[in-house]
């Protein structure tokens, strides 16, 4: 499954048995940025501010006083179910006087978050990798043509006695095609060293 990032912050509101739920989502780059955004958008007059964020393999969630597992985890499940990464979601609840029960809370919090993300503008997250290339001077034109053809970004270039060294960043899916083009265009004179 391909992952997506939010293009811009979004919000969605629902009402369930007189309780109002307002989901807000925003792109975030770090755990600290996620927590700061959550603090900034939590509305003082709301009864609960339940939230979750995911950034790669890192994630956190909070039920903020709701019964354990009825809010934060459903919000996180909505993030994962909608295929998002690098995102934080807060669902604020204004209690309407009618208890929803555990199942009702899971549906309300998870549903508000899922609908907020479902309609959100998104962009695919393209995994990038870095590599070092080493090649003789005479292959410079062929190397630069191959880099351009495979959307590789040149990060650093230096010349040494026997040729050139370039550090590049490119989409992970383009690595094999770039290696093939470099091999064919230079009679296999380019060494590609992936970075750990």
C-alpha cells in the first residue's frame, strides 16, 4: 500500500447523540512538531481532546480521559486505514449529555477522523534513497543524462585524480533503472555505492 501525506490542514465535524466531534488533521514532520500542533489546536471549551499521530514507524495516541482504547487507537486506526504518514489528528468532543458507550465512542472518534482524512487533499510519499557514484571524467555527460532521466538530485560533486564522485538522491523505485542505464551508457565504468 502506498502512503500519502496531507497537502494542508483539514477539519471535519459530526454530531452523535447531541455530542459534537470535530476532527482536525495536519501534516507533521517530527514527533515534537506533532505534539506542538496538538497543543495548539486543542480547544479549551471542549470536554475531550483525543489524538493520534504517525511518522514512519513512530506513533502515539491518547484517549484524554475517555475509556481506554475508545478514542486514541481508533484515530490511529483511521490514519493507517486511510494510508497516511507524517500526520497528526485531534478529535475534540463536546459532551452532549448522552453516554455513547464504548462502541459508540470508537465509532464516533474513529469515524470523525476517518472522514476527515478520506476527503483530505493528499500527495503520495515517494521513498527516496541516497547513493554515491564514482566514474571517470569521460563519462560525465552520460552520467548527467542518466541522472536527469531518473529524477535524481545531485547533492554533492567532487573531482579526484581518476574522475568524479557524486552523491545523489532519487526515488527508491528508480535505482535499478538508473544502474542499468549507467551500465549500458558507460560500458559499466560507473560504480554505484548505496549509502547505509
